C-alpha cells in the first residue's frame, strides 16, 4: 500500500498547527477566558470567510470529473452552509447580532487575503487545487476541536465556548474533515512529485494563513489604514 499524501502533509504542517494550540485566542476558547468582544470579531469575520469558503466547494463540484467526487463536494458544501454556519448563527442570536449584520460584515485584510488566495488557486487550477485549498481549514479546526476537548472543563456548560469545542470535535465535523482528507488522497494518487510539491505548498500557505486569522481576531484587526 502506498503512503497517504495526507501523512506527508501532516509531517510538514504539524509545527504550524501545534502553534495554534499555543495561541491565546485558541487557549481562551478551551478554558473559557476568551474576551467576548474578540470572539464577536471572530464570529463576524468567520461568517463572511465561510461564505467564500462554501463557494470553493461549489467550484470543486463543478470541476469534479466523476459523480462520486461531485457528491462529496456537495456534501461538504451543505456541511458549511447548514451545519457549521448554524453554530455562528446561534452564537450571534445570543449576542443580539442579526443574520443580516453577520452577512454584511466587511471582510478584514487577512480574511480577504485568505479567501482570495484560495479562490484564485481554485479558479485557475483543477480540482486538486480546490481540495488542497480547503484542506487545512477543515482538518485544522477538527484538530483544534479535538485537542481542546481534552482540556479539563472545555466541554462543561460553564465554559461559554463549550458549543464551539463541541462542534469542531463532533463526530459530524470529524466526518467532514475525514471526507476532505480522503478526497485529497484520492486526487493525489499517482501524481508526479512536481505536482505533489505544488499541492503541499498550498496546504502550507493556507496553514500559515490560518495562524494569521487567529492573530487577526485576537487583535480585532480590520485594515491598517481605515477610511
Ligand atoms: C478561518 C477558518 N478556518 C477554518 C474553519 C473551519 N471550517 C473556519 N470556520 N474558519
């Protein structure tokens, strides 16, 4: 049996992903100490991020060369729009933020950079670029969710963010992450090293952008010079 491409990717991104677990924003989600104003910034920025992220699965579905992959992309699209974004809508309702306000959030510089990077690569490349672009997003949140679920008290009701940890460590979200990994392995199979290296670079870059997104919400950043 040949080695899985996602095992190779894991070895490459592991140090970046471990740094997420040390990030104050992520730690605050696990122990419940995160400032709610910072969390609201995440909620709004992530909502508009996810709208573009969902578009990537629609692009993947359109570019897929067989019905099986088309169906997987459609399932992942549904996962974003109707499962993951429901978490955001529930938190927003608790804060008195309407769906309209969430949806009309102005994307920050980092949100724009991250979604533009993925959309650009996905539009100009084939289906392999689409999967490589979305992989770190799905897989790293599941990695974070599962890691935080092991923090004592993280899933208890008195952690304001327990439903966040519950969602990203859930069996349902784990299945979505697994399906994305399987899709990556299927598509990578038989590809020459030169192409695999390009896909690896996309996963490394999106992993770095994930870190920048955590920093952006921690610091409630928007654009450097706002007018
Ligand atoms: C920025 C970001 N990255 C990943 C995920 C998980 N889909 C997310 N909601 N937001």
